[in-house]
C-alpha cells in the first residue's frame, strides 16, 4: 500500500518494458513522479491516458528518455498535462518528438500557469534537427507561443535541439 506516498522515483528500475500495474498503484496524492528512462509511452493509449489524468497533484514530472514520440504517447501526455494545474517542473529531454510533438504539446503547456522549469533538451525540435527527426517549424512556433504564456517559467533547457538563428530569434521573442 502506497497511500501516503508523495514522491515516487522509478528511473532505471525495469530493464524491459515498464509494467502497467505500477502506474495503477501510484496514489493520487503523489506530487513528484520520475518515469525517466522508461518505455512507459509504449502502453496502449487508453491505459496511459487513464493513469496520467488521475495525477492532478503532481508538481514534478520527469519523463526524460522515456520513448516519448509523436506516434506513441505525446497526445496522451498532453492530455495528462492539461489536468495537472500544480505542475512546476516538467522534464521531457532526450525524447525525439520533434516539431510535430511540440505542436501537440503546446496547448497543454499553455495551461501550466505554475510551471517554473521546462526541460526539452535533445527533443529534435529545431529546424536543424537531424534529417530523420527534422522539426516542424509550425510546431516549434507553437511551442514558443506556449512558452510566452508561462509567466512563472524561470528555467528552460532547449539544448542540443538543432536550433538555428531563426529559431533562436523566435524563442527569444517568446521570453521577452
């Protein structure tokens, strides 16, 4: 029984696919959840969506290096984020969801008025991202528009994303 648990770190716990039953046991009162380095976003969409929307009390969510891509989970992460009003720290680095993923995430990010840290390192969001993961400029622009609405944001990591000078200008304008 984990009913009194407030922080749960599961990084590097399971060598293969993340067991679904672990998500079913995460209590709604949890404020910090680390799912980094997990293949959690390979679950069927209904499973993932159901479990994330329950966690409205989360303040910290780390899904770095979790096989998060446009086709296998980004929509469901966006759905979960839209129901996490207390979130202050979101780490999504080392997931190659690219510009298309940014476009999907942007509306959910705009709802995170308390977000202070956003980690997007190595997500292939820039115009100069590797050819197979090339960013969608509209998605990057949507991401920047979302960032502009995040008044509490004090930390933003977009390193190693293939951001060109044009992207950098759009991003700088978003933070003015």
